[in-house]
């Protein structure tokens, strides 16, 4: 009814998006990244008493998230170069880098390997974050000290 260049373009874009096999990988890396960073932020929040402490502890978390965003220029130029491939295997960078590398058909070992490593990292992060939360907030109402955290991490499950 309203046939114009814009509607044709929208139709073509939707056809490419819906016909692509990238959607499942995008969703996996998106939700996995969300779960991983949620666990990390839970741990950081459990270690703080005040908003000022939380802001100070957030600085390293923000810096960690800036690194893969700075790497995007390299991903666009050559998504399968050595540096980008190596950083894709670091779980904190995996969601960002692999979502962008997926369109360039990275090697299957990178896709499956980073997806599995990310899943293991999520489980470990959520488990450790839960222990920190339980130790710091639920047990005493105070954040745990470094010595208590060290004992927690070195103790057996």
C-alpha cells in the first residue's frame, strides 16, 4: 500500500536479519554477558557498605568493559586477527567481541570454545558471588574482609 524506498529497505533488512544464523549466537552471547556481569556486580555490591565505596569499586569494572569496546576497530578491520582471537577467549571480553566476530564466520573452535568457556565462567562467577553475598551480607550484615574472602576461596566447597 505504502511502497517506498524506505519500506523496501526495511523489508530487505528484516529478511537478512531473520534469515541469518547469527541470531542464536547473538542471543547466547548477549544473555551470557548479562549473566556474567550480573554476578560480578553482585560480588562488588556485596563488598560495599556505602555508595561511595561502590563507586570506587566500579571503576575497575568500567575499565574492563572499555577494553573490548576499544578493540572494535580491530574487529571491523580484521575479525580473525591474532589479538582479537586471543582476547575473545578472555571471558569478560567474550560477549562483546564474539557478537561482532560472528558475522565474519570465525573458526568453529572459537565460537564453540568461547561459548563453553563463557558458560563455565558464568557458573563459577555466580557461585563465588553467591558465597561472597552469603558471607558478607546475609551472615554478618558487614562486607567480608580480604582475609575472609581468601579463606572462602581457598576452602573446599
